[in-house]
């Protein structure tokens, strides 16, 4: 069996920046074991598998070790492939996922993801987080991930987390954030629990970050940069209980996976 594969750098218009995701269109679902094996072989932070039917695009996301409920950059990458490689006719793409229905609009090379907002709240698990970064956070909250506030952008850039400590935590990952020097906020994301020590650009984390900073800065439209080694740029808008996350993407490679029958 031959399956098309595309690798797309999401949340950047520049090659070798943003977050690379593998995108693989299917005609029918493979077994969960096969999907996981392919994602492990791809060894990217996410591999997206999708099937198009008459009403929706069924979409699933896998890290090298597990299936996840939500992934922003691989959704953007999937939308880019649908538009640019398969000439998807609609301006709005409707995805059916483990997080419910998600939509992506595209206009002039910019893709806008419409995701549910998540609100970080006070949490009780703090001990490992106080020492895992060599820098004491100003605030510790939790949603799907832990959210840690630090004093400034330079601190975020210089963090050197203890991944062994982070892997002991019960949630998916850890977001570190601060006010940005040239944007509203910056962040980094760490997820050793799901096989990704550091993710270059994490769209799903911004469903937590955008509402948090919207409340803190008293504004609904926010500019953001994830200051990983690759870096990525995002525009966010909070609209009630939804977060609109916009960015660009570009193609790195395309080819075929040869799957033994």
C-alpha cells in the first residue's frame, strides 16, 4: 500500500522555521497500531491523518508515542495540504475530531483555526514545577497543560527544564510564558509525557494562552511568538468561548509511504 505524505512547516512562512508536521491523507482508517507506528517512524511532534467525506474532514493527530485530543500546527498543516495539493474547493474546512468540530478558514495564504477556548485555573500540583526550570515561576495554573508565568521574555528564552521532573507530572505538558518584548506574549511548550520534550510551535497551547493574556492585558486580539529554537508567529483572537489562531505554512517535502500489506 502506498500512502501520500507531506511535511509542512506550520506557523511560519519561512522554511526551517515554525513547527514541522507530517500530513497523510487516507481513503480508509488503518488500525490504531499502524497509525501509531507510522507516527513513531515519522518521528515528528505530530503526524496528522485525515479522510474526506461529503460533510466533514475526519482528522486524527499522533505524536511518536500517543494519539492526542487536539493539535493546532498539524491542523494548519492539513489545511495547507488540502488547499495547495488537493485544491479543496471550500474557503472553510470543517474537521471532525476528538475535540469536536473544528473549522479552518483560508485567505491569501493565511489560515485561521477556530478552536475552543480553555481557561487556566489554580492548581495543587506545584512542587516539581518550582524546581524543574531553575527559575521560580511567578504564577502556576493548569488547564490541559500547566501554565507557568515568568518575569520576562529573556527568562523564557533561557529556560533549561529538567525533563525527568516534568515527566512526573500528571498533565499533558507545561507552557512557560511571559510578556513579549515586541509582541503581546511569548511562550515555550514542553511535553515529555507525550514524547515531545519541546514542541517548536504549539497551536493548542494558545487556546489557553490567548484567554489568559486577553484577561491580563484587557484586549481580545493578541500577537504571539513561540520562542523555541525554530520559532513561530501566531495571531490570536478571543471571541467568547472560542479562540481564533492564525498563521502561515510552507511545504518542506512530499512523497509516499510504502506500507506492507
